[in-house]
C-alpha cells in the first residue's frame, strides 16, 4: 500500500463541471504538494502546503482551488476547466517543506484528468 | 534557459549494458539532487539522492555529481528490460519544492 493515496485515479469532466481530487498521506509528513504533469513537459509545481497552511501558489489559475483541512489530507477543487488542463495531477508529501539532505518527496499514484 | 535539462531520448541500450543518464542544472546554489524513475502511467518513485560531489552507489545504480560543472548523472549497470522507464532528474534549488527536468526515456532491448 502506497503511503500517499489519490482518488479518483481517472476523471473525465466537462468544462462546466465542478469536481475535486483527493489526496491522503499516511506517512506523518507535514508538507503536501500538488504537481501537474503534461505530456513531454516537466512536472510543474502548483501548490505547497506546510502544516495545513498554503505556503506557495505557483501562479496557478483560480479555476484550481486547493484545500488542506489537516496535515494528512489535501484536495484540489476543479471548476470551469479548459481542455488544456487535461493532465496527470500528482499529490506528494515530504517530512517538511523545503528540501534539504534526505528530505525527499513521495508521490501518490496520480489522478488522470480529462476535460472535454 | 531551463532550470533542469535532460535529453528526452529515447536512450536505447542492450540488456546487460550500462545506461548513462545525464542532467544539467542552472542554479549554482542547488543543494541536493534526486533521481526518480517513472513507469508509463505510474507516479515517480525515488531511486537515489546525492548532495556531495563524487559518486554514490546503491546496487546497480550510481549517481554522480559535479557541482563545478553543474552536472549530475545516473549510471545503471547490467541494464534490464524492467529498467525501461522515464528517469526524472530533480533539483533542490532552495525553494519550497523540487524542480524537475522533463525526463529521459530509457529503453532496454532484450
């Protein structure tokens, strides 16, 4: 069983829909992240949360809205998305935000999002 | 200039050969360096990290770091078909999260 669990694994939504991605980590980590992975592009950092506080928003459009109710759970609320938002959305966690020797990021399996 | 650069590949090597994957980075203040392996349709998984100049070995994998040249590499000895995947180089540039390269696709031919 992976330490970082994401649901749903696959999601197809229309441009007018509202949906949410969920992430749960069982590692006792204090930092959680959302990354976006599009074909042939580097992983793009979207948001960073540390102890439930958003510490970085990497110029992400407002149609993506994160929520971190506690240090184990992270959500990404989606509304009025565009087809170009179709991608793999990866949740990750690390012991602390900010990465120093040995403080590594562990990824969930990802949520494949298709916007039609 | 991209912050972390990798050749997209595919890099094709025969089974049993050494695969050499390379990565360059632009921020001289970068502190630690990570290699992730990502199978098609799966999430990245950590293989190794390195933060001191020189070589670090773990089984069939060796990470090499040269901070003066801003270069990090991953060598895979005795390559197996199961090593076929995309290898992501990631760098800790002192920001809040890792910066990733686009990845190099490795194909190991049986």
